[in-house]
């Protein structure tokens, strides 16, 4: 009879103890959220996200898009270089009657455009996507440790809060919490070496970015005006300038091919490459890696104490019992 009452008392004590343990875990999660803010870990996480974006863009290298652009440039170059051999095709429709007068004037303007275009074609050829891919690979090797470490720390307050939620929903689940994995997420030694590797990606970075940015802007500027430039080459000069509208209504095959290739070039999405160049210059080149290392080290120091207490609570929830001294945040 007495033994039965004792067993009931033990059971009652356990039921009272479990909610208190869960409350302490919740308090620890709140403390970790405060540590997150105090250490400015959110800022480090944002920086890492940005570097990850730039790394992915660099690895891609916009090889496909730049390859398409180079193909279009090759087509335009061929058309302009071949124009003198197809002078009989420059005058079409009503202007064909004046071909001997009109065609030579168009040839001169196309020749000038050819010289201008050689500079544009050279600008495209000087953009080396493989060099950005190499940079991206080196950034990837460094970020392989950095990103998971920062993300692991960032998720820690939520992970501990989830432990309390699961324990509240299912009795006895507190003992299953993987505090070992949580503690491992605070280890930043490997990341410190990776931050040095990331910093090693920055020397001579602008020697790669700035010429590519100038060349890209030169190409984009030309393409934005290319329609007008090519059409102007086929304008009918005085005293027959009124015939220009007829030329545009009945364009030569050469003009149509030039305009079609310009349209193809303008359809190529070079914005990601432009974003990569500006991001490398504005965000990565000036990156101080201590903006990642300092918050992570501070958070790791603060969070270690919280996880040590959580570890004791989880150990106490296992069959050996729990010590009341552990139940404080």
C-alpha cells in the first residue's frame, strides 16, 4: 500500500518536472535569440547570402549568354565586311533605278560603321567568362565551410525553440534532442581558415572586373543605338532624302539582316553578368571578413553557455533523472 503511494508520488513529480524543463528550454531559446541580436549575426548572415549569390553568378560565368553575343557579333561583322561585294543589293525597290548613285554612298557609311564595329567586336572578345568561372570556383571552395557555419548558427535559436515545441507536443521527446549537433554548429575553426581563402580571392579583382565592365558598357551602348546607326547608313542623301521612307518600306536584305541580328543581341539577357560585375566591385572587393568572423565568434561564445545548460537538461530527461540545479536559463 505504501509502495503504491510512493510510486504515485514519483509519477506526479515527473509530470511536474517535465513542464519546468520545457520552460527552461524555451527560456534558453529566447536567450539565444538575444545573443543573435547582440552579436550582430544577422548582418554576417546577410553578407554570406550576398557572397553566395555572387559566387553562383561567377561559377555560371554567363558562358551561354556571352557565347550567344559573340555569335551575333560574328554575324554582324560578316555582313558589314561583305557589303562591298554585294553592292548591287544595297538599292532595292524604287531606289534600284538610282543604284549607281545611291549604292556608293551607302557603302561609305557601312565602311565607317565597320570600323566602329571592329572596336565593339574586340570589346566582346576581351570579356573572358572562364576567368570569372575560375574566380567562382575559388569562392566556392572558401564558402563550402563559411556558409554552413553561419547558417547553422543562425538557425540555432529556432532549433532550440523546436526542441521545446516537440517536447510540449510529445512527452518524453526532450531526451532525444541532438545537442551534440547543435554544439558542433558553433565550431568556427574551419571557417576561419576559409575566410582567409575567401580574402585571397580579392587581390587583383578589379583588374578582372573593371575592364569587363567597361567593355560590357561599350557593347550595350552600341547595341542601344545600333538600329538607328544601321538605318541611317541607308538614308537617301540630298537632294533625294524624301525617298528614305521608301527605302525603309522596301529595305535591302543587308539592312534587314543587320537589324535582325541587333534584335537577337538585344534579346540576350546580360543583366546577371552586369549584376555580377557591380556586385564584385561594390560588395566583394571591399569586404572586411571580420564582419563575418567577429559576429560568429561572439555568438559562439554566448551560445556555448546556453547549449551546455541545454545539454544537462536533455541528459537529465533521460532515464538517470534530472537535477534541479540545471533548470535555470
